[in-house]
C-alpha cells in the first residue's frame, strides 16, 4: 500500500473505533472519575489588551448563531442525520455521497468508564475528569506520522465534519503551518491546534509534526455557539502549555459553522510573530479566496474572525474563517 495513505487510514480507523467506544459510556450511570492526568499548566497573567471582553456582533455572524440566541441545549442533544453528512472528495468540493451515522446507542457494546479511558490512552489520548474532556498527549503515536491535506479529505468518511484554517509562514529556514480545526468528531465535539514544519525545497503538501525545539505555547477555549462566546461560557478549555497538537473533545453535538474557538498563541520571537500575523491575514477558503482574520481595531462589536497581537502573543477569535471538509 502507498505510504501516503497508510497514515491517514490508520488515524481514521483509530478515531472511528474511539468514537464508537466513547458513545457506549454515555448510557451508564455516573461513576467516580478514574485517576487520570490533565497534562496542563496555568496560563500567565495577560495584560489589559488581551483581557478585553470581546464579542462577535450579530451582522458578522452570518454563518453562526447570532448573539442573544440560546440554542445550546438543543445543540447538546442533536444528532447529525445522514443528510447532514454529505462527503466531499476533498477540501469542501464533494460528490455528495452519504455517510452513515450511529443513531441507536443501544446497539453499541457496553463498556465501563475505565475501559473507555484505557482505549483512549492506547490511542494517544488522556481524559480530563473535571471537564470531561479527552485530549491528546505530547508524544502519541500520531507524532511519528506528520500531517497532509489527504487527512482532511478522508476524515469526513469517518464522520468527522469540521472547519479548518491553515496559517502558513516561513521561520528559521523552515516552512511552518499552524492548522486549527473545530467541529464534530463522531459523537464528540471539539477542536484542535496543530504545529507542523517542512523543508523549504519540499513540493509536497505533507508536513512533519513539530520537533521538541519547535513546540509552541498554546491554549484555547471552545464554545458551541456564538451566544456562548458572547456570554463568556465556554464548553471547555485547554490551558496554556507547550505542545505541537493541542486538542479537546467532549461528548455532544456542534455545528462547525456555529462553534467558536478562542485561541492564545505565543510566538518564539518577533520574527515568528510577524510570520504568524501574515499567515492569519492570508488565510483562504478551499478555492484560494481570501477568508482570513482582521486585526482588532478597538471596538467590542467586531467581525466574526479577528485577533489581537500584543508583542509576540496572539489572542485569536475564530468563527467562520477557512473552509469545511464537507459539503452542506
């Protein structure tokens, strides 16, 4: 089998297995949370600029829930239908084939919570018992395989429907990509921030996972709706830490076009920060059309995708920039 397809297939199979297994633990009664680690550190104090209360205004949230709506309860229980899962052949330009989804939890095998945690750990994840969030560890098996566009193209066939952005820049002789995702992962809702590099002479779309010396300090808060963001009630958060793949997934449903990620990213120096800022401004959709971020200008009523830069630190608010890996 072509090496190019081994990694994405393996990861999709792993996500599919985990998603099915995760669903079974929702049926059991609440039990004492297993003894597992969170793997995070506390964020340093932000200055007044980074602590501003920011909002997504009604007019700009065309693809999201408008401010003031409270549909979080409905979102929590909604199950995607087959018609909502039209698969694409890649990067949002699909053929419309139907993806089957699990709708009958009683048909799934019953597993204890500890069985679920054991499976999660074997797949390279841990469990934050306080927030009930699954997250990736620093050195999972996936770190050996890198990332390429084919992963996004194939993910929809594993019932992963998300929006993604790619922040590309050059720094210290390498091509860097900070890619972020948010949306539905089987029976889980959540988001990801990934850091990848490749040699400048490479003509491939494949990137290596960031090495230890290229780890970046990152954190994010995940909101299922714009109303949640404007109300400052995150579904969960991942604390500031050095990582190459910061993730969080929680049981529930969300629409990738409606959920919001509020991210913090610390660049290593001014040169990297300048590159990241150019990359944020240059984010495109899957057709290459500009669909990126704007710099915060001082008004609380802002657009749907914006950032604050203070020195080498970025606070990024993301609703609709980038593109979906699915059609519909």
